[in-house]
C-alpha cells in the first residue's frame, strides 16, 4: 500500500517525536536524504520510489511502544521470532495445480 506523501510526513513526525530526533534525521534513515520530509513539509512532493522506500523503512523500524497514528492505514510490520509462528493447518493436500481430495 503506497501512502500519500502527507501521510508519510505524519509518520516521520511521529517517529521523530518518539525517538527524540530531528525530522531531517528520519529522512536520512528512511531515504538517505535529509530533505525528504522537509520538502513535503514545505508543500513539495517526492517520487514514487522515495515514497515506497520511506514507507517500508518506517513500517519496519517503527519504535517499540510508539502509537501508530490512527489516521494512517495499516500499521508497523511485526517481526516474528523463530518458533513463534502460528501453526498452519491444512484440510486438503495440494498436488500440482489441483486440490486432491483426502
């Protein structure tokens, strides 16, 4: 899901507040450019590749304990520790492209 640049700005501002860093620092971390979110703040825009990179970084690196903004769809990506994945149960076996009856 690709967020609008203003939604990315909200996330970046919340991340900066939660971590106690400058908005330009979030830009460097998320996109490698200190002006990314400052550009959006000033009414500018960013290209799709930068937006995708920023969104992915923010979702993967969301601070523990920080509340995800309710106005932004989705949420941070969760990392599942080894051995804690939910168990998958299957009712049918698959053979090739067809479902084989048990």
